[in-house]
C-alpha cells in the first residue's frame, strides 16, 4: 500500500488499547517489566551492550529512551522516504544540532550549503566554530570543479566528516544537485578514511515532492513543525536514514534528552494522515500564485522551483530530483524595505509570521527576520535583499489569496 494509506494504521494494533481506533497518548515516564530478566535484556539492547537476537524487539523502558507514540510515529515517517530508521525530536533545530554533533567533533570539518535556514547558519558559524569545527560554505551555482578547487585551497579535504545542504534553499528556492554532492563525497574519500555523510534538510518540499535518500543522501532532516505538522500547533523535528547511520544520533538524543514528547508525537501522527492532500492543495494554490506574481508590474523577480527565472541548470536539477515545486514562494518587490514592509502590513488574509508549511498562508521578510543574523556578504551573494518577501501558501481558496495579494500591492 501507498504511504498515505498506511499513515492511518501502520505500527499500531487497536487490540493493544481496548480497541481504540486511534493510538492513545502514552503519557507515562516509565514502563513496568514483567521480570527482572526482561529488564536486564531491554537495557542490554538500549545501551548497545549486545545486538538483538533474530526476532527480538527492544522493549519499553523509560520515555527518554522509547515510548509507543514516538516509536509508532518514527515507523510511519520511514514509509514516505523509504528509510530504515527515524529519530523524532522536540524541534527541528534539535534534530539538526544533534545530527551535526553526532558526526562532528573539534578538529573535524563541515561543508555546508549556503543559503540555509538562519538558525542552522547561526549554529554552524557560531557554535560549531566555537568548539573547533572548521566550516566551508558552498553554493548551488558552483560546479563540482569549483567546489573541489575551493576545498583543496582550504586544506580541509582530509578533515571533512559531513556535507550538509538544504534543498530547496531557504529563502531563495535554489536547488542543490544531490547527485553532484554525492560525487563530492566520493571525491573526498581520496583524502579521508571514510566517505563523509551527506545530510539534506528537506523541509521545503517534504517527502511528498522530494526524497533525497533516493538520490545519494545518507540522512534526511525535517523541521516537522512545518509541512509534516501542518497546523501551527506543534514544534518537532525528524532525522531519517539507514539504521547504522541513526544509531549514534539516537544514542546522543538519549543523553541530551531532546526526544519528542508523547503528546507532540500524537499530534504529529494526526497531522501526517493528511500530509499528501494538504501539500498537493498547497502546491496547486502556489502554482496559481506564481503565475499571478510573474505578471504583476510591482514584482521584479519570483523565486520558485522549476520556473525560467531560476535558470536552465536549476530547471534540470528540478526535473531530475523533484516530484513537484511545492508551496514556498519568494519574490522581490519594486523598491526596498519600505515597500516590502508596506506590503506586509497591508495583508489581511495572509498572516505576517515566520514558519511555513501550515494550513494558513504566511508571509515574512527574510532579510530582517529569519535571516537577520546572516552576514551581509552572504545575503548579497544570494540576493537576499530588503525587497524580498517569502510566502508560504496555505489551503485557503486561491481566489481569496490572490485578492489579498492584489489589495496589499495596491499602494
């Protein structure tokens, strides 16, 4: 069966909970062992003292380690990306930070894609750098030759343990070629003892419109607050990949204590039942908004996957690795910050708020909000200017969305 069908029931049996058709919230801190021997066996697996025997399933111990809601959620999320294992967190940043810290230590190097979400950029360039991790940014328009030359010039090739990219990139919708990044990881094997892990933040397109593991990524990350959650009522994050790659991430999660709570996991299970139909409706609305914006006299440029203004190479990457363009749009308004703020302040239906991927449409100003901490040189390089607006298109009637945009631009 398809993932959208399995989202309703996978990993849960109603007979476990008095026939309840929906999984209840297991709001408990600890679990009772049947015997002391069972408790010993569960802890041996939890702390990696031995491998599971054929058919042996790790038992429930304590909700910092595992919980039925978290376990069922992780099993269901694996279906979309066809991943072996998932790890759910209390926020997208906790998923990102734990993943980076699991694979990087002082003296290691990280190659990261730029532009990237402002919070990720800050964590990489402030915290990781402060603990002795060296970092090197790359951008989507660079060729493999240009990237490898930059790495060789940096003298970091033998230190790289991870390549981290966000595609489409926030807020420009630039696409990184995941297969090219995979070739880069293979190139780096000439200098390192093992192939650097490729981690891809897939929040913008979600598993419905892009599946990075199928194109060479080792790990795929989501701010589950966004499309996976979809209702602006939870904060969560997810990392998926092979079981062997998730082991150290889950191990660190256990001791950082930043796993998803039973209540948040339950809300997220509720949300992913409607993920596909929500994202398809949002994309349908967004495509109509893009066409409208492209023909408006006050709009200088539109940033959206697959359209001509993104460039020929970007269109080819889109065709190769994306299943749809999604519902995130950025555009440059004629003028600067004054005109951008005037537009934002005039919106009535569309809410002026950060975040994205929810049922309601949202608008924000990347230059002064989500990407305010990004250095001016980086903003200039990626055309993140005071005139840029970012839209997250919701499921409202598209005529109402367009009417709101029209009246907000009528100044």
